[in-house]
C-alpha cells in the first residue's frame, strides 16, 4: 500500500511538471517578443522603485529628507533590487539547475527534470539580461553613477555554508535547498513591484515579466523537491528542511550594507541613524508563509528539525560520493 501511495504521488508530480513544460512554450518570456526598453516612455516624475519595499520607509530621517534626494535613493533602490536579483539568478539558482541537468536523480523522472530545469535555466539567463538592461537604462536616464555592490547576504551565507560541506553530495543538497527556497521566496519578492503601476514603466514591466516566469519556477522547484525528497534518507530530509528554513531570513535580509553604500554616495543626512535603527529581522515575516506552503507540498512541514540536523548526512542523494 505504501508503494502504491508513493507511485501515485510520483505520477501526480510528473503530470504537474509535464503541464508546466507545455505551458512554458506558450508562457515563458524567453519565448516571446520582448519589448524594446529603450522605446518605453521615461517619466522623470515617477519613482523608479516602490517605497513600500524600503526597510526604513517609516524612519523620521527618511521622511524629513528632501524629495529630490529621496527620489535619487529610490533609483538606487531599483539598482539594489536588480543587483540582488542578478546575484540570486547567477549564483544561487543557476548552479542548482545545472546540477539536475548534468546529473539527474535515478528513477523514471530524470529526463523530465532535465527538461524542466533546462527551461528554467533559459529563463534565468533572460531575467539576468533584463535586469542588467533595466538597471543601465535607469542609470542613463537619471544621470547617476552605477552602484558597485556584490556582498548580498544570501550569497555570502550560501558560500559560507558550502565551505563547511565535506563532500560533493552534501554541497549539491545544500545548493538545491537554497535554490528551492529562493525560487519560492522570489515570487513574493517580485510581487509588490510587479503590481505597482505607479512606478517607472520600465521598472514595472521588467518586474511583471519576471514575476510571471517565477510563479512557474516555484512550481517546478517544488515538483523537483517532491521527487528528490522521496529518495532522501530521514537525516537528509532533516538537513534539507533546515537549510530551506534558514534561507528565509537570509533571502529577506534588508541589505543595509548596500543601502549604507548608497547613503554614502548621496551623502544622505542622518544615514548612520537610519542604519542603526533598522531591525534586520523585521521583513522576514513577509516571506515565511510561502516557504511553509512549500514544505507542506513536499511532506516536510511536520518534520521536527533539531540543531544536530545539519552537520552530517549520508551520501545517498544523487548517488554522490
């Protein structure tokens, strides 16, 4: 009976992934004629970023700053938003896609996972290009210097976690868990900008296009997770869930390091007060619901994770060494 239940679950996941693969051919931005961003009307009176996403939007120093300076900050908010997106796409999601493309898990669904992950990889490359183009467009139209920043919290934490892994199989599981959580979280991350029609047209359009693809990616990664979880040992499941949950706070970080650099570039008044007063954890609650839903879909929501879950896992997954 357990075998039949597992087989039925596997069939449902496979059907879902096949439907997403067919939908991708019609829906994915990479398969559509993209707009010429250079021809979109630029409105100098519109903000380039949604102030609802600023972690310091209620701070007195921000509210009292001159409007022109706040507008300039919002342009750099768009830059931070896209640079973080670029680093997530390139450094977090792409390697996980490549793992499953190069070495799919054993079983009946390996070829299907290769197919949907290769589609997602094409999407990620386009999203990266879109973000680069949109960033440079705003820099040019506003006449501001590009922001040079790469020390995003999620990417730094991921590198540290991987450095602590002692085998290739453990690194692969870590890469997939962080990417799976990130692809779930990014749909919430993009939602505000994708629905904000009051911001700069190019900023709204780029984010709306990206969000449409990422909704599908979230389902692709949860489907892949469901297939992989079925083949994990109990300890591997504990490890996977622990990394997914930890990714939430890292993904939702307020990135005050990036904002500190922007404030310095603009000589923003009382910048240090803002930085010190922002609670780094205040945004995390926004994202916890979607990850909890992911864990429920793959059957790990009720799994109790202890502090000893992460250090040692067996090399069963993907037949690693």
